[in-house]
C-alpha cells in the first residue's frame, strides 16, 4: 500500500504495508529519544513504555459475564424476553379483536333497529 485510494472491495492478496524507508531510518537511528517534549503528558501520548497487547479474533474477553454464568444469564434473559414479547403480542391481538367485535356489534344493532318493518 503506497497510495491512498478509495476502494469498494477488499483484496486479501494485496501486499503488506511497507513503512517508507525515511521513516524506518528515523526510528532505527533512535531519533525518538532525541525529541524534546513540551511536557510529560504530551510525551505519554506518543511514547509508550510497552506496546499494547493485541487481542486476536476469537479470543475470549476477560469480562465478568464470560464463562458459565454469563451463558446461563444470556439464555435466561433471552427466554424471559421472548416470553414477555409473546405475552405482549397476545394482549395486542386480544385488544384489537375485542375492539373489532364491539364495533361490529354496534353496527349490527343499529341495522336491526332501523330495518324493523313495523
């Protein structure tokens, strides 16, 4: 990758990024130690004491929710949420059908009263 170009696709066979020679020489010659920083806070933004540990794809995260308890909690939450959703759908259908039935009964009663022959 030597040019910055917008692309709409990913090329898995593309060559790896190569750091420009001038930049590589600067780092290799220890020029980073020669920089005069305005403060320790600014220096901490650019220089790290140790590189961050990269995490790979598919590695388990170190979170409290991981492990057996996290899986059980996720399953229980999914089941509970599904039951609540099913209940709300049933209540909604019952409410719509009830209103539809009441409105049909009122229309039917109005027609029978006005159609009396005597």
